[in-house]
């Protein structure tokens, strides 16, 4: 039985979902769209898909099994909660929520309703990252890990200007890019805790650069560099430094010469995994919650230092 999905929000990231749904996969199936802009919905409604300006109207439909939530960060909690309570499975863009309390509530609602609460952490599916992990024999071989997520945010936000509004984004590079990096690291390192954070903010109080030190449960030191004002294009990489002196590196953008082209294969894998999680059950937002926790700890470390 095919999963019928509704897309809520047709912003800058939606095209990667749509490409996977309409050109690469036969399950899930895009069954409806929702956006505040009629113009954004026109290409879909002209093809016969139902379009809604109010997401609650989409949630009322019995022919929708799941929703993809691709709206500004400050709307994630409300829409995800309402979708779960309406009996829909949820695939939500990161971060799952802006606060720990909201994240905890979504996990609780997901478990109570028995619906999947899945966060779209796309970098864990990156082909170069996957290949790098195949070179790692054991976590015990790791001396330290470092990761960089560097870009100029204005080039990536497109028309979605809310990225640069702290109250909507949740902060800045820590709130928005941090969850992706933290999840990619936790995917193979397990739970981490934040040790320290050095954060640079601009005149609008947006954190545009951060250097975060973390520690895994087994004592592996991890360093993360986030930058929203990077002037040399885009750089997304992870370096696993081994005890024998060798380094395993995953340059996530290697070979993807077109802007954001790496996202196409990653979002295809997101939707495959989302479908699998629904079938197998047991995914109730735990990974999303943990990424929100690390963002919270990062800002707390900044506050303590101040």
C-alpha cells in the first residue's frame, strides 16, 4: 500500500522533496500541497493535486496518511503536533522544535498516538559520509572528530528570509545548521554533551558563527565549526581522526558541482527511510529531540561563559 503524503510548505527546500516524490520514487506519493502562496501551489494544482492555504484543512483529509512539514522553524511544533493528533505520520525539517519542552511534547504525542515523528536530517544519508563510515572499523579507533558546516546564509535562504529572523529561526547557525551537524555526528558516535561554545552574533543578534566543543559518552572529543558568513563558497565536511594517525574525511560536497545538488540524493533517502520507519514503527522523535537538546546546551554554554 502506497503512502499518500501532503506537503505543508513549499519554500526553498521543497523542490528536493518534490523531485524525489515525482521523479525518483513510487512510494510515498505526493497527494496534496499546502502553502500561504497561491503562486507556489499553481504548478501542483494545475496537475490536479488539491491545494490548501490552511494546513488544518489538509489534515482533515482521510486520503492523506502523512505530511512533510517544510515551514519556518517557529511553526514546526504547532503543525507537527496538530498532524500527529490528526492521525498523520510526520516528516519534519530540522530542527524538530525551537525548545526542549516542545520537543519533549512532540515525542510524547507521537508515542500516545502511535504515529511516526521523523526529523529530516539529510546529511546522515550523504554518499561520502556513508562511504567514510565504511572505512571505520571501530569507534574505539577514534582519537577525535571535527566537523565544519560553512556557507553564506543569504545564498542558501533564497526567498525564505525568516532564516535571518532569530525569533523565527530559533537563533542562527546554531539553531538551524547545528541540528544537522549534531545528528550526523551522533549517528555514529552516539550521545554527546556540549563542553563549551564560542558564538559570534551580528547586529540583529543572529549567531553567524560558532565553535562548539563536545564530548561523547566514551570520552571522544568533538569539535564543530558553524559559519553563516563564509566567503569562499560552501564547505560541509567531517574528519575522523584515528589513534593511528590517519584521518577519514567525508567531503560531503565532493563531485556535486551544481549549487545544492548534493541534496537531491539525500532527500530521496530521507523519504525512503521515513517510509521504512512508518512500516516498522518505533520512531517517535527521539533523534530530533536529541538534536534540540544539543542546540539548547550550546546556547546555555554561551550564556554561562558570558
